[in-house]
């Protein structure tokens, strides 16, 4: 188990922390959600997964047109074999005809990377909307997981839903059309999946149920955004 006060070394979350052993490298502290997405290949884990939180970040970092160009530049910079890295990425999770390599374990549930930006995945977006609706109707995280698993709705990795995964979705401002910045949030260019007011209501409800002090600044921000209009409703 991770020590108190630690954070996930990938997303900086605090919940469900455990030390994750890495083949041929140092052990790292990860939250449950990041452990669920961890690629098996140690090079991909170290050079891609732990360095970049999303495909968009990877593409932006290397000023590339797409994921493939960014990965080629990464391999040149880090002196890695491109084909080996691609094989490591493709070995992640369940192999499917619709697999998207690094995108499959870095993209937010409900979205895919298209032309360097976020595009909505309709089926997953409906699940995101359902999660927010159920929470505002009074269902807890475990009960929401129960409903989703009973309906056999898969997570993006094809596994069963866990409370931490649902909590991460409910707390993610991306679904309300925002993107994180160093000092706060701004309106993103992607299409929102949930209404900003509904997102704000969920943050307040989570405070009341869980009483987590670290949620308060974020929920206050979104309440203020909702009052000001905070961008277009989608």
C-alpha cells in the first residue's frame, strides 16, 4: 500500500493508491484507475504511459500531425525501436479490430482522438450521461457500478466497472466542456457530454456525501461558471 499523503504519479489522484511494480524499473504509485489502464510492455509503460496522460498531449509535445508521427519522434528522441514500441502498444488490453493503440488506454471514456482533437463516441457518451443521471437521482458509486455491470456495459478496457472509475468520470471537468490548465480551467474546443449545471450539481452532491475538502475549490469554480453561462451549452 502507498503511504498517506502520496498521489498517483500519473494523474495525481489520491484514491485507491497502490505501489505498482514495473519490470526492469522502479516501482511507482498509481491509483486504481491508472492501474486498470497500465500497458503490460515495460518500455511503453515508462516512455509513453507515464510521460503522457493522453494522446493529445503526446501529439502536442512533439508538434506532430497524428499519433504515429508523434511516436516516431519519441522513438528517435529516446533511441527506441519504433516497431517494438508499436508491438508493445498493440499488446495492451484485448486485441480488437477497432483498437487504437495508445489512444485506447489514454483517451477519456466517451471520447476518441480524431484529427488531433477530441471527438465524442456516441455509445460511450450515453453511458457517461447515464452515470451522471443516476448519481443525481441518488444512487451511490457502488450501485451505479452494479447497474452498469448488470447491463454488461464495458469500460474502455473491457473490464467491469469499479467505484473509483465511476468517481473519476463524475469529477472530470472534460465532460462539461472544460480542459484543465495549470491554474484552473478553460472552455475546451471539444463537445461537452453533460450540461455544465449538471456537472456542478454533481460536484456539490459529492461534497455533501463524501465531505472531501480537496473537491471544494473545483465545485465552487463550476458553480460560478454555471452562473456566468460558462460557454455554450451543447
